C-alpha cells in the first residue's frame, strides 16, 4: 500500500464559513464589549458614590458626637431621683395589694 | 478602515490600543480583521461544528477584552490570541465530554461531525484528513494544526500550548504518523 504524502496535500478545509460571518461576529463582539464597558462604568460610579456616602456619614458622626440630643441619664445628679418611699406613697391600694402578693410569692 | 490597512497595523499598535479604554473597540475590530479568520479556523479544526466555533470565537474575543491587562508584550500578540482561542476550544470540548468522558474520548463523535459539516462539493481526501485529525488526542491535534495549517514554529507553539519543544516535536511526529496511517487505510 502506497504511503500517503501529507506535504503534497492542499491546506484547504472541507468546511465553509457562512458569508458575512466575520463582519457579523465583529459587530456582535464590539456591541457586547460596549455593554460590558457601560456596566463597568456604572459599577465604578456606584462604588464612588458609596465610598463618598460612607466617608460623609463617618465625618458627621465624628464631628457631632450625639450632639447632646440623646437622653443620656445624668448619673452625677442621681440623688434627684424619687426615693422608693415616695414611689410607694403614689401607689394606689390595688397596686399595693398586687405588690404585697408578688412579694409574698417571690420573697423580698 | 479597509481590511488591507488593518492587516498592516502592527501588533504593538494593536496591543497599545487594546490597553487604552477609549480605543479598545477599535483594537478589537483590528484583531478581528487581522486574526479573526485564522482564529476561527484554528477553533473550527478543534471543535469541527461551526456553531461551536462561533461560540468559542465570541468567547475568545470577550476574554481578550476582559483579560487585556494580563497581556505582556514579551509574547507576540498572535500567540496570546491563539492561547485564548485554544483554551476556549478545549472548554467547548470539555462541556461536550461532560463529567464521565475526557476530551480525548470525543474522537469518534468529532469524526462523525466532520462528514456532517463538510460541504457537499468537498474533496474526499480533505474530509479524510479532517477525520484523521478529529481522531487525534487533543494535544496532538493542537500541535499538528498549529504547525501544519498555521505554520507556527515550535517556539510559538510552546508559547501557546505550554509544553517543551521536544514534547511538541514528539506530539507532531505521532500525529503525522496516525494521520498517514488513517488516510492510507481509508483512501479508495
């Protein structure tokens, strides 16, 4: 059997590429890249906005620590609080009855 | 831009445009004009079916855009492009093979596809040659195609495939022997 001579073969392919395939593919790829670029830019803007917002929030917190607007008890003047006896004096007879019953049940 | 002009644009210029966000689309158009067809045929010879070649070529170009920052001009642009195209072709074949088979087990189904995909007026010897190539293990197929059809040197094939030059030469030698045997056996 005669050995086949590969070098003498044509480099042609037995397949065909559809007409305009390369042009269509180029347009499709460029359009996809355009979309990816747009998405990437949107993400960059969002990240920049988020970073700016975070920095602004931290700055507000640092520059105005609670602003004295929160009702934090003034423990130095705790003596001004009502004494237990005063609380008992304001309680109704029914409330005192309930208190007495609970004290007996749980102990003082 | 006319295709003749595109073909004369140097790879260095294309690479520079590719790394410039404002000119990346232009770079992709130039790559498609200069290397689109060779890349398509390189992929097609690996995956055989046109639809698969289309998917692989599109993914190749998207990856060129995505990973353009990883391109180093130590290597020729064409080798980088062929490397991405080869990986995409292998990815298509791996998907076809699924979990149970390896890419090298696809030989018979790829061989059958050659006849289905061949043009009605195609030369029988050309079909036999493609059948023989389809039956080769993936590595031998890559090396044979790059050397025989794309006229790549072993050094360039090394940049694309990654194996040592001696291993590539051995792969090519085995591929040629198997192809010759197949055609000699099947030729009328």
